[in-house]
C-alpha cells in the first residue's frame, strides 16, 4: 500500500512537471526545451563569460529555482544534511564529461524526454544509447563500484551552491554590463524571469520530495524491476506530450513527429546514441542524472555541488573547444548543415573510454578494500 501511494505521488509530480515544461515553452523558452539542465547550465556559463558562444548566453532562472526549491523544502522537512568528501575530483571530472557529451547530443536526460514529447524521433535514438550506458553502469554497480563513503560536514559546506544561485539571480536582475545576454539563438528565447523562477522552485520542490531521477529510474528497473522512479518520467512524457498537442492544435508549431526539422537537435543517429550512452554511464557512476545532482546540491550535498561545478566547466569547454554539436539546418538548395563536430565525436569516444576505465578502477579498488576487511565469525 505504501509503495502504491509513493508511486502515485511520483506520477502526480511528473505530470505537474510535464505541464510546467510545456507551459514554459509557450511562455517563451525554446521549443522542446521547457527544461534542460545541460542547456540551461550552458546558457548560464555563457552569461558569466565562461564561453563566448553568443547564441547561448543567459542566466536561466529555472536552474536557480531548482536548487533553491530543493533547499527550502529540505530545510522545512529537516532533510538538509550537509555531507561530502566522496572522491570530489573524480566527481568534478565525471560531471564535466557528462555535460560535454550531453551537449554533443544537445540535451540532458530530462530534455531527451521533452524532445520525445515534442515528436523528435532523434531523442528516441538517444534514449536507446542512454539506457545502454545505464545498463553498462549497472554491471559495475553489481560488482561493487563505489566512489567511497561521504562524511557529515558543517552547514556552511552545504550552502555554497545555493548562495551562488542567489548571487546569479541578483546579477540577472541587475544586468550589469559584464553579464552577457543572447540577442539571437536559443539563449534569446526565454520565459519571463519570475515565471521561470517560480517554475524552477516548484519543480525543485517536487523533485526533492519524490527523489525523481531518470538514471535512478532506469537503474531500479534493471536491478530490482522497480518502476516507481521511472513512472515519474513516464508521467512527464505523457503530460508534456498532451500539453504540446494542445498547444499545437491551438497555435501550431509545438509538435512535429519526425527526425528532420526538430528544434535545437541534430539527425546524426550514431552520435546521438553514443553521446547519450556516455551520459547514462557517467550519471550512474555519479549516482544520479543532472536534475538529481542539482536537487542533492540544494539539500546540502557538497559532492553534488562539485559535480555541478564540473557541469559548468564542461559546458565552457564544450563551446570554447568546438565540442558541442550544432542544430541541423537545411538550406534552400537542400544542403544540410550542423550536427556533431569532429572534435565532439572524438571527445565522445575518449569520454566513453575514460568513463569505463574509471568505473573499472573504482570497482577493483572497492573489491580490494572489501577483501581487506576483517571477516565476521
């Protein structure tokens, strides 16, 4: 009975998030991008000058709201528990790798679901790769993969990322000359600030209460045949799809089934698949998808805050070194441009190799540590 109640709560939360995501697009966010952790962190990184890609620069209030929503609810529920110390540098690097490969795909796991809800079949190819990456990660989990234990920390260690988010919101509102704002491209497409912030707060609160995590959902299905967490993302998909179809019927342009012509997406199936495989594997190794890492950081988890810092640096690297993909575009003469760059493809392969190596080494180290533990009589 308790499990059924929990599943209903997660499904309801997912449905609300799906509706909010569709509404944010109607209010001005890019199509199929009501929420995207990777894209919005990339935009924020560009706004503060970490990269110079003029089309993707804007401090996204949704990210600020996610962290602060999780913080507020965790404090209210006495679940704000500062902790950390679990392989921070490894987590930083893994976070950067997850972000860069997500930008090769052009979206995080949450946006992947929202792209499917908008009719983008390229995202289904990405979903297949994502699931394979998680399956691979689960094999390491079964063999004891671990980034070691965490430790209780002083409260100040748990509030740094929320403090940074408050500072970013101040910069967004003050708009000093050194903060960059896109005038064209995805970064120029945004819902009003207060609507975006409130949406982020609501989603952050819901995700904190339900522990929503796309990686955790697929992992639980593979390990335990437990569909509870994944049911939330199925609800996001269903609600966002319903919202898109309604908006499309009323205004047009909110749903298009197919591969070509999808907003902020490319049609290279091989690299959609492989990049999301890297995102899936890396996220299993980190213990959660990008959405979950933001929520955990809001709860005071400094390991997740370090991971989020890795996301920001990864986003900067992706655009400073030509690793991020470009959306597919078709010229009047039929010429197709965009897609993953040669550097992005090479990095995706390197990321997969490095992720597998890190997983193997940490699994081996964990097994050796267990072997040295004294055996109980």
